[in-house]
């Protein structure tokens, strides 16, 4: 076997790097597809000039050469009397690793299409999802951020967002989860569920992480997480941090960006676009308002001129009418005064005549009354032969009122006589 080269597909484990010596030791294993148990294992090594293939592999695939990755290797069989069989690795097939990831990713996409036809469709080579149909509000301020506090992208996103050149303010709620590892996709999924169950009205959900190898992004190619992103009822922005390829989550999200910094920049740009639009509308409103004001000023000036002219004509006509009415009133007043003067003279004449007649009649009546009063004077009555009887100084008008022995006085015209009733 020593001179033969073989192609081996195996999973790596127990890797020990010694860069100073250009040496790497590891174990290659094969697992059962059903039980995932190791069913074969063999020691392997990379020595000397062949050690450079590790750096080439990592640079080409973006994947660190580490435990638990499946690789296609070009090997030679080596036998040692004391240590037994082992493999000398001469090359690592980069295309196999990249292709395997691509096949796995494509299988996830096809499963998403097959099992979620109402929420995920392929149209003209693009993936149309429920999340992509959602619209961002005019201004994005309330943000739910899913990332790891240890991820470089987490700090990059917040720095770009909070230190934007326009000094826009943002309210960010952090939902922290590991962004790499075997169960990373489950933890990120749980944070999406938390956001949904919180009932908070976020403007957007942002998924970010820092750079890393291609395999480090496998969490974002998982069916569970990609399906949740595609069906999520709030618009999702991804800034997962790898420039070369798109994750399945990128394809399902409302907006994909290459890096966390660009994710933050896209939010700032979105808000600035709205602010710019407002400024444009403000300018348009000002211009339109000025046009309306100028137009209305012309209309008002025309109306004013017509109004002034018509007012002058109306005033002249009313002044003419007023003069005519004044003259007519003066003439009517003069006629009325003359009529009243004649009437007053008649009344004066009648009053004078009536007064003279009344005075004559009243004088005659007074003279008659004076004559009557003179005849009724007690002296004149006594003079005509009558007498007046007094008792105790009071006139006696009834003879029945006198009693025996009463002393009475009888007054005659010529004098008084005292008598006694017997």
C-alpha cells in the first residue's frame, strides 16, 4: 500500500496542530448513518511540506480545519512496527467540503419549498416568502436584536447604529443567543419565539453575527430557523457577516445585508430616506404655498379693485339718493309745518273763543251762586221773619228733643230771647 494514493471521506476528531514543526496529528472516523456511532477509526498525520494544505483549505473554504468536519482526503497508507497502520494526508479536497455544504443547503431550500407552499415560493429564480412581503414602517426605531454578546458583529452593529452621522435615536431590545455550535439554530429560534410571544410592536428584527468560516454559519442554513424567518410576522434584517455566500436565512428574510455594520447602515439609510422625503415634501409644500399665496394675492388685488370701484359707484349713488331724500324730507317738513301752523292758529282762535264764553258762563254762575248764598245767609233768613232755637249753644232742629224745664235761647233778627219750657 505504501506507494498507492487513496481518496478517503472521513470525519475529523482529536486534531493537534504544531505549526512550528509543520505537523498535525488527528484521527479520522466513520459514523453509522442511523445510530451516529463510530464504526471505524484510524490515526492520520500531516507532515512537512504537506502541512501547507491546511492553510490553503482554510483560505479557500473559509472553514477552519478542526474537529467534527467531514472532508475528502488524498492519503497514503503508512505502517509502523510499533504504532501500526496510519494515514499520511497529502491533500485536502476543498471542492468536496464546499460542495457538501452547498448540497445540504439546497436540500434545506427544497424542503422549505415543498413543505411551506403558502409561505415560500420560487419565482424567476428568487424566493418569495411571507416575510419578504412585509413592509418596513416609514421609520425604524424599535428593534429586536438577536446575536451573541461575544460576537464581533454584535458590537459592530450597535456602534454603527448608535453613532450614525444623523444622530438618529433607536430603541434596541437584545435577545442574546449563541450564534455558532451544534444547537445554535435552536437557541436563535427560541429567541424568535420570545420576540413573537412578547407582543411588542417591533419595527424590525435583526439577526447578526461576526465573521467566521463557512461551516460556522451552518446554524443559518438550518431548516428550523430558515422556516421561522420565512414565516415570521415582523420584517427581519440579516447581517450574518459572510461576504462570499448567502445563508438560507438570508434568502428567506425581508432584507439581507452582508455584514452587521451594513445591516445597521441600511436601517440608518432607510430612516434618512424618510427624513429626506419629508424635507422634499416640506420644500414642495413651501413652494406650493408660495404659489397659492401669490395667486391668491393677485385674485385679492383684482377683487379689491373691483370692490373699490363698485363701492365708489355705490357711495356716489347713495349720496345722490340721500340728497334727494333730504330735499324731499325738508319739503315735506315745511309743508307739514305750514299745515300745523294753520291748524295751531285755528286751535288758538277756538281756544280763545271758548275760553271767553266759558269765563262769561262761569261768571254768571258765580254771580247766581253768590246771590243764592246771600239769600241763604242766616241773617237774611232771620230778617225775613224766621227764628233759630238754641239749647246749650246748639241749634234745635227737632221739638221732640226739648223737655220740661229746658232753658232755650231764641234768636230773632233784632236779638235773642231766653225761655224755659214748662
